[in-house]
């Protein structure tokens, strides 16, 4: 080979190597994200975009998202119907699990390879990479399943707080809830089971009712009744199970009224959702003669007021322990490739309380 040919070969080698290095660097700090610049129909206003992100500074952490759920609250936020409204343009998503890719010079609590979940609202988890202060993340065990980790900070926490904060439940007590096949309802069943608390779980009638009964019973449900069965049941009158000390309502309307009818004296009915879009109506007699307490709960507000509390740390520790001990499983779900995000949006928008399935964006595919 001539000297000129050798020189050209060396130049070409260095050119390709330089391009490879540049491309590697670009891929390392490039991100794909879902964005919306106006409120409206998620299928119309949410689009995928790319962005370049810098290296983490000081106390910052660069993470690679592994999985992020699509929650009904995310859909409502994009539609502009949710009380919590991020500044636009915004990246949707409140939950997820990620792997630490790089840490800033002052980061001491996290290392490359750690698995973390975001603990602050409206951080925008529907993206491939995210860079934030280390204070915005909670380290979780790597043995914790992706689904359990990705869905840790909303439904399990909501179930835990409602079971803890409104009455003093003891082993043998009873909790009654509607919407029991929802993601939160599944967490209520499992936490009650682990605490020795019995649960009466109300669902809507459906063709595959027995399949759903079997599923919820395996999670630890004591009873699974349809709304129609609840109106005629004698399980409380015949003392098969004691009257509920706590009612959890995510439906409203007639369904909530039936819960009130079966509550024990001075017990709270806690409303955390309204899937029927009907108001919660309480008979005057229930207030006067049974002293029923009507309460509400919003996990976002609790998080804001308890962001750095010891109680929050204790809650996460207990929930993660239950999960790693296989006493608390992630919700019934379907993993959807990030490229197919519209499928997750569409299915979450059209669920009518019958499927009880969580759609989770999978960034590992």
C-alpha cells in the first residue's frame, strides 16, 4: 500500500472514530419526551419530541427511565381538568422508576446503577432521560419489580394513608370499599390482608365476574360483592363479619350511599375519587343517629404537606418491605412500548371502571 493510501486509511479511521465518539456522547445525553403545549384531548395535544440534556451538575442526577405508568390523573391533567396544573409546555407523568446514569460532583446518596423513583409531583416522567436534584429521588432496592417500583408513589401510598389516617384499624376490623378492582382498590385489599384487617370489596357486575372474584380473593379479599349483592347481603346482620369501621369511596352516587348504609357508628366514609361523576349524598339520619363522618383525601395534597416528614419515610419503608416480601404486588397491568404511547393514552381514557388494568410505558424495549 502506498504512503498516501496509508495516510488516507489513518485519516478515515480517525474520522469514523471521532464520529462514533460524538454519536455516543450525543446518545448518552439526548432524550425523547412526550410534550403538550395546550390542554385538550391527549391523543391530539401530546406529541413526541427530542431534546439534548447537559451533564449533571453539583447535586444533580441523570437517570434513564425504565417504566412509567399512565394514570387517570395524568389524563385529567393533560385535559386541564385536574386541580394540579403544571406550567405549559409540560412533560406528563408523575410516577416511574429509573436507573441512575451519572451523578454530579456533590451527590453522595446515589451511585451509578441505583434504581430510583421520583418523589415530587409533576416532574414529567414520560421521557427517556431526566436530570434533577438528588433530593427529588428515592432509592429503591433493585430486586423490587419494575411494575411495583414504577407505581409506588400514588396508589399504594393512597391506600396506605387512607387505611392509617382516618381511624385506628385493628386486626379483625372490617373495611368496605367500592371500585375494588381499581389499582388503588387492589392495594387496599393486599395491605388489609397483611395487617389482619378484613375487607368487603364492591365491584360492578360484568360477564367475567367469577374471574374477577377469584383474582381479588387471591389478593386477600374477604368478600367480593357486586353493587346489587351489597343491597341485599346479610353478612353484617348475621354477624358473619363485623360492620365496617372504614369506608373508601372512589365511585360516588348510589354506590357511595350503599357504603354509608353498612358503616358502623361514628365511622368515616373517605372519598378519593368520583368515577360515576355523581355527587356523594348522605341521608340526614346517617349523620344524626349514626354520626357518620364524611371525609375526603387527595394524595397530592398530603405529599405537599408531608414532603420531608418521618411519616413519609416510614410509609415508603413499610410499602417497599411488603413488596419485596411479595405481600403487595403491582396492579394488573399491560406494558406498552414508549413508541406506542398512544395505545396507553387511548386505553386509559376509555376505561369505564370495568377492566382495572394499568397501562405502563416501557422504556426498556
